[in-house]
C-alpha cells in the first residue's frame, strides 16, 4: 500500500510534466492539423534557459529560492516562447497551404536543428544542477516504508494544476481563446470573419512553448541534469499523452499526460525500470490501432 | 430607390480561369449601397466563383475588384484573406452553412466581433486582468449579438450549441454572424435554399429591413425567384460565366436572352445550356 502510494506520487509528478508538454502538441494539432515534432526540443530549450538563468542568478547573488524560482520561470517562459514563435515563423508559416507532409518534414528538420544547436552552443555533456528546492514530508509510514512527498513534487503538481486551470480559462473565456476555438473548427471561416489567423497560430505556438518551458524548468530541478537530447524522449512521450487523450482535445492532453506519467511510474515500480519507455510506446501503438481518436477526442469528420 | 445611388463594389473585367476552363468571363457590374443586387443564372454559371473571388478564396486571373469605402478604394484581389473582412467590410454566408458547430449561438456571434474586441482588450492582456474598458467592449459585443438574435428570432436559443439548431435557424444564425462583423457588403449564397415558402417570405422582409436600417449593400445569389424578383433592386444574369443581362426585375423578366438561357431556344434540343453548364462547371463553379 505504501509502495503503491509512493508510485502514485511519482507518477502524478511525472504526469504533470508530460501534461504541460502535451498541451502544446494538442493545441497546434487542433488548429493547423500538424504534429509539431520540434515541440520536444522547445521543452529542452526551456530546460537550458533555466539552467543558464539559475547560474546567472547565482552569480548576481539572488539567494532567496522562491524569488530565484519565479525569475527563472518567467525568463524561461519568455525566451522559450520566443523560440516557439520563431520556429513557427521560420519553418511552418512559409509552408502553409502546401501538402500536409511538408510542414511535418520541416518539423523533424527543425527538431534535429535545435538539438544540434543546443549541442554546439551548450556542449554535449550533461549539465548538472544542484538541488535547489529541498525538503519534503513523510505522508504515510507502514512496515518500515515511508511514503515521501518532496516539496518539489508538490510544487510541480500545484503549479501544473494552476497553469492548466488558467489555461483552460483563457481558452474558454478570453477573446483569443474564442478565436482559437473558432480556428480549430473552421480556419477558413474564421479568416472570413476578419480574424487574423496567422496571429492566432503564432499565439498558439507561444502559449504551447511557454507551458513546455515550465515543464523544462521543473524537470531541471527534479532530475538535476539536462542535456541536448532530453527533448526527444520527453517529446515523444508527451505526444503519446496527447494521442492517448485524443489529439486536439485540451482536457485530453491533461488526462493523457497524467495517465502516461502514472503508467510509467507503476511500470518502473512493479516491473522494470529499464523497460519503462517500452510501456509508454506500447500504449502509443495500442491507442493508434484500437482507438485512434483517443479517450476524449472526437472521431475526425471530413470537412466539406 | 430614393436619392442618389452610392457605388459600393465595382467589379471590372473579372475573369477566372481554371486551366482551360473559363468559369467567369470578363464580368463587370457595380453594386450599390442600400441596394440588393442579385446574381442569378443556371447551375454552373459562375455565381459562386464570383463570391469566391470576392472573398479571397480564388485569385482572379484578371480584373479588378474595388470596394469603395468613403474616399478610399480597396482592391480586394490584393488583400490578405482576413483583411477582406476586417478592413474592406465584406461578410459572406455559404450555400452549405458553415457555422462553428461546437460553439454556442452567442459565441458564434461574439467571435465575429473578434477584431473590435481584440483592440479593446489590448490583445487579451486587459481582458485577462478584467479591466473596465474591456468589460465595456464585451458588453457592447454581447448587446450587438443580442440585437441580431432578437431581430432574427433566435434569442430563445442563444445558449444552444450551434450544431444542434434546426436547419432554418442555422441559416439565419449564419446571416446574423455575418452582420455582427459590421460589414459594408453582405454576400449571401443562396440564403433561401431549403427554406419553406413562409420562411423565405420572412427572409425577404428581413433582407429589406437590413438594407434600409443598416444602409449596407447586399449581394445575393439565389435560385428562388420569389426572393430574387421580390426584393432585388438590381439583377445580374450570368450564363457560362458571361454577363448576359443587368437591370431591374421588370427588365430582366422581359429580356429574351435571359429566357433563352433559362429555358433554351425552342428550335434546339431542350435544356442544352443548363445541362452543358452543369457538366462543365460542376466541380469548380458551385463548390466552396
């Protein structure tokens, strides 16, 4: 029981991070119908920005942890959003109106480019981060096994919850969110109503990238290491989460993220840590074969 | 028609070719403010193609589409897609209704006022902070939506999901949405299609009301002659992409060329024009 609870906590933490990244995939897919394979790299950039920012803040001597954390979060969101915007502007917008395959290939190219860019500018070695947020509580103890919930885990879950609630409100209530939903349903009609569709798409990339940046910061703190390749695996897993939840569906991405996190944690806890990635990708295959529209997605209806 | 006619849209030598096929051939006419201009013609005459050129779906092969806004002349064929709606003031409805089916009726109408609200909300920033200026703008948007819902008899269904509305209501909602963009010219593609006689009589009253109260121009594609003849100030007749007549309802009714295009010549085999046109243009002329 205690062991189960521990895996649950680990899974929810991991799932929160996947959920944050998955939102970027699902939003972009919903509006322009493409999988942004460079999104994992955007998250990696977010992690690198956070490492740089932490180091710089250390040098200046900003010592209170909450303050440093807040500054780093904002910096990472800002810079990563800029990257997200630029990726769309450079690699996808010129290809709008061409075949569906073109932006997909361009996305893979962008993903490889960003990996190499980070490798060259930051080096190929692992970048360590000293643990910054320490401490935790013992939630529960039985049979000599203590269930730990660290402050960082709590922070990750709470922050994710707040961001997702905020994000859902923006989509449901704000002007931009309404325009995004209109574009998602009929992008041509949205343009005919005078909505600047390109700007809505840019905003979508910026929002997705900002959320991925938060995930990047959290992962940096959680695992304590960053390298140029972390975006690939996290990206594919978050993509799996988006597919599991139903790609194009916002609550689906959140749910899918949590589920993938839980599956990975329980698999690692009860079967084998070495094969934890296998569990996630098996899910991807099963979902694509048996329920391509995902848990909360609607089956695709061909637009006339 | 009272007073001087104010030109609103000048179409000059519009030609649209698809490879070898000429869907619209050297079409010129002018639509006026406070007037209803109907475009009629047999199936595949190129009517919807004209709309598609006007709203930026197609880049015309040749010709000039000029929207006259006060002293300004806006060339539609050179504008970016969304500016045709936001700057030139063109709004359009479709043969096969295109609503945001997953949004509520009210949301459909508020999305149409996106630009006005976006400016007021400082691009969402003020909106998220809930600043009063934005609140006022949003109230105005809702008020405007309510005005049109009231006018079109949809107010009781404001919170319905648009896709769940009966067909006739969906058609009217589409018109309401187009009007919420605050257009100069309203382009309606077969608004009476699928309406029963009572509903199409109501549509007549509505369109005349919009023309008189809003002072905007209406461009209308319609097959229902009770609508066309009943309310049009000007009728343009197309056949095989060419304009064969242009005038008032009385003039059009008496025009031998129009009768020929619709009924075929008596000496020839029955219905040659229509069937030919239908086969020739069915892929491009009437789809959107």
